[in-house]
C-alpha cells in the first residue's frame, strides 16, 4: 500500500514539474515571438491550444485518477494566458 502511495506521489510530482516546465517554455515562446511580430500571436495561441489538448488527453489516458485536478489547473493556466491576450485588444478598444 505504501509503495503505491509513494509511486503515485512521484508520478504526480513529475507531472506537475512537466506542466510547470511546459507552461514556462510556452510563456517564454509567447513573449519572445510576440514582441518580434504581432502577427505571430495568433499562431502562438493556436499552437498553445493544440498542445493543451494533447497534454490533457495524454494525462487523462495515462493517469485517470488525478486527471480532474490536472485539467482544472491546466485550464486555469490556459484561461489566464488567453485572458492576457484578449486584454490587449480590450485595452485599445477592439
């Protein structure tokens, strides 16, 4: 029983670290490419959406027990990034 808990803990820690690394990499890519050419922002947001769907689908398939929390956290991150993109348009009145 304790081995299952230990394994589950490490799997969730690894998943959390992977999500953190992915979010950091995507945020850096978004900031870096978005400053160079604003037209890239649409493509970056689309790519982030596709990655979000793929990562969530893989997590649900591989770890169905903790999938609800993972999807909740990743959705909150995606909503925060999307809101920041939309806020730029709202600021200028579009």
